[in-house]
């Protein structure tokens, strides 16, 4: 049995990385860990996966890769959605709309009072503000980018077209590449838009609404109760906690009138809170995680289902 790990090199410096290596050794899994310094481009990930049915991934976004992951036994890791560096997001069904969160949220499962109180207390302590404290009526429209020019340019053009005459403030991704940065700056200067240089919490406190493709900024915005529009599929798909403008970008023009759904936001925040694993996890911790267990049970099944 063999498995492929598509993970940025720095992932293996976390204790959870060592624990995953131990897990594979425990089940006699030959784990392949190609360096993403050599295969760092998203389009390279599909070619890496061709000979593997069992995948561990942290950072696999390219659409063809996502399609291939759908037919494989996957455990998907990502930076914690709340921005808490002591945790990783984890899911055994993939990412974006393929996450098991989608079925969980579509079924409208309500969190218990205990879960809601636990998560809201955590959110308020982590973000240092009262949950659902609201938006600023005369505030700016904050546009959160992804550091991917093709995606970012489409988002900026939609904002330009459907939110004319609104005070726009554009926030770069923390790891914005040089080319995307320069093109974005030129676009924003031509529109007379502001560039956000403040702490995210400060910027959100001054926001009337938030627009993004699928940035995790949406977690911070819904935690404040800010109307948020999303323009590409993401982990929030079908959750009703954002104004989803994927199929009809013209819906952006109605963002000012969008009614924020607090119950949907709470379902999302609680579901995300339960889909995490601590970054210093041991092998024993992994063995008790439901998503890791699902991946272990699925070893070999992906191969059988494809032939």
C-alpha cells in the first residue's frame, strides 16, 4: 500500500507531520513526500497524483487536482480557518464544496446550546470582540484577495461592475506575489480605490460589507455579523452564511440589502470548530480523529472503486 503527501515542506516541521509519518509506518503504508519546491505549481499536482489512490494534502487548489481528489481516499489539511496557529483544519472528503461540511450544513443540523456557547466564547476571546457586533453603516466595502491574479482580477472586475460608487477598500493576501501585487495596485489606482494597510480586525470594524472569492476572511466577517459575498465555491458553499454569487455575479449589486443570517453563521462556525486538529498532535491523537479514521478505513477502497 502506498500514499502520496502533497504538502508544503514546512508542514513536516509540525509534530502532526511526524505523527502522520508514524501513522503510515504503523499501517505499512509507503509514504511518498515529494518536495513542493520542485512541484510547487498547482498544475503539477495532478501529475503527481496519477499513480496514487491514497492522498494526504495541505495546499492542493488546482481544479483538475480537485477533480482527481474526488475519486481518491483523501485526508485534507489546511491552515486553521480561525487563524489559530495551534490548529489545522482537517476533513476526510476534501476541500471547498466537497468537504463533509457541505452535507452537514445542508441538513441544517443545529448546534447544541453547549456547542454554540463554547464556540462563541472561543471566537470572542480569539478575535477580541463581541460576536455579531455588526457592521459599520457608513463603512467601506472590504475586498479580500487570494494572491492568484486570475481569480483576483475576476473578483475586482465584478466589484467594479456591480458595486459602482461604493467606497471600496482592497486587502491583499498575506503572501501576495509580486506580479499580482503590481497588477492589483494599477487596477485599484485606476478606480480610485483604497488599499487596506490595517490589521484585519481594525479593517473589519470599519466595514459595511465584505467581498471575497473564498478567503478565510469570511470567517472573521461572519463572526462579526458583517454581510459577506462570496464569488467562487468554497467551504461555505450551500451553508447560507454568505451571499453566494458564483452562478449569478449580478447578485453582488444587492449586497447592501442582503440579510445576514446569524443561525447559518453559527452552524458554519460550530462545524468549522469541530473540524480541527491540534498542530502538535501525537500518533495517539491521530488515531482518535474521525477524519483520520475514515482515511485509514478507506485505504485500498479507492483503488477497488476505480477498477
